[in-house]
C-alpha cells in the first residue's frame, strides 16, 4: 500500500470541486488546468480569482489521480 501526503485544502474547496465534477463530468480534463479554470469560471460564479484557481486546481488533481488509479474521491 502506498501512502501519499496530500495538500491541505479547506473543506469548502473540496466540496465545490466535487459538486462541479458530479454535475458536469464531461466539462473537465485531467491534464489541462487552464481548460478547467475557464470551465470553473463559466459554470460557477466566484468573486475571487484565487478561489476559482484553487477549485480548478483541485479538480485537475482529482481527475489526474483517478486517471492514474490512485483513488476514487468523487
């Protein structure tokens, strides 16, 4: 069993990212964070660009790890 250290992210970022993945599974790409940033901005209304980037980054990380088969977070 491989143990991995993960970044500490607030729960609300994880919740938003998982909800967006569940609602729009075909909108996000595992390998393209710029594409995910644009889709997050289009699909959700954020006042903060930092929040948008953190959610998009977490979406990219979830999809990349699912693609590699490490874990299933959604």
